[in-house]
C-alpha cells in the first residue's frame, strides 16, 4: 500500500510538472527531479521484497546485489545533493528576487540538476566498487531484506573493511558540506523574510520555503537516526524498521508534503 501510494504521488507530480506549462519554472523543475529520485529510491527495494514474499524466497543473485547496493547509494545521495540545490533556489528567489530570472535560467537549472545526479552516481560507483572489492569470508547471508553496504561489510574478512573508510569519509564530508550550505541558506532566508513589512508577504515567503524545509528535515532526521543507532541496540527487527524509515518513508511522504498547501500543483492535477 505504501509503495503504491508513493508511485501514485510521485507519478502525479511528474505528470503535472511535465504537462502543465504553468509549472515550467525552476522550483517545479527541481521538484520533478526530486520525484524521479524518490520513485527510484523506493523502487530499488520494495518490488524485490514483495516478489520474495510472494514466492517465499530470500534469494538474490550476486549481480543483483551489486546493482541494488549501487542504486540504494545513488538515489539518496543524488536526492540530498538536489535538496541542497533546491535550498539555493529558494535563497535566490527570496533574497535576490530581481536577479532570480538571470541566476536561475534554464541552462543553469539543468547544470545544477545534472551535478546533483552526477554526485550521486560518482559516490555510488565509489562505494559499490570498494565494498565488492573486499573478500567475503562470513558466508552469503545478508541479515536484511535488501543488500546494503553495512550488511555486506559484516560478511567481509576481519579488518579488511577498513579500505572503504576513505570512501565513507568523502561522502560524510560532502554530506556535511551540503548540510552547512542548507543551514546558512535558511538563516539568510529567514532573516530576509522577517524584514518583509507586510504580514501577507511574510506568509507567502514562508509558504515557499516550508515544504522544502520539511522534506530536508525528514530526509536528514531519518538518515541520522538510522546511522547513529548504537550497535548495542542492533537486532534484525530494529534494522528492518530503520531501513524502512529511511528508504521507504521519505519517498512516500514527499509528494504529500509538497502538494498539501501548493495551490498551483493542485490546480494542475485537477
């Protein structure tokens, strides 16, 4: 049910933005890309899990596991980079409105979106290559309902996983840089909004930013909650809940968050 709701929500946003010329703006262009990434994120995991459940099997081929690891790294990291780009878009729209059309031209938007997808792709190649270059000495049973890097590392020989640390460091530095950029953007956005004299103007500016801020908060909080879980609390059941939390919940809720108070999107969907 959650998967179908995610497909429907993201599919409606993709269709509305692609077909309605009124939504051919930078904000909705980035929203279309976000929906594509959410569509990919949830589709990497859930269909295979449903198939395994229906066929009463837990098997996955080695190549299938490699592809799944690559995609489960690619889509979320590309989405995080795109959310950073969207924060910049909101910053320009509110803090530099007279220059918005010049700064956020169609060519610039395409380049920024392509950079977000490329950053996810390069990180996914790096993590997948390093993870599957390790010798696996602990069997072939992954204690999860999909292949993910931490579970694969548990199957590697002792201490050999240290060779992937530098790849993790690169991703953490990139993620922290994006987080700082988003925070600084919103500090300047809220400072500019609070200077708007009219209450109606402030309300309109906040309504432009709150959906994006909610999506960013949901994404970051679920990932941090899953990543910082103490090893002492680790169990198959809890790991399953954590995986669903960061891989299934955000792609399902993002369309609802963006469409809830968006009149333009609602009009396009009618």
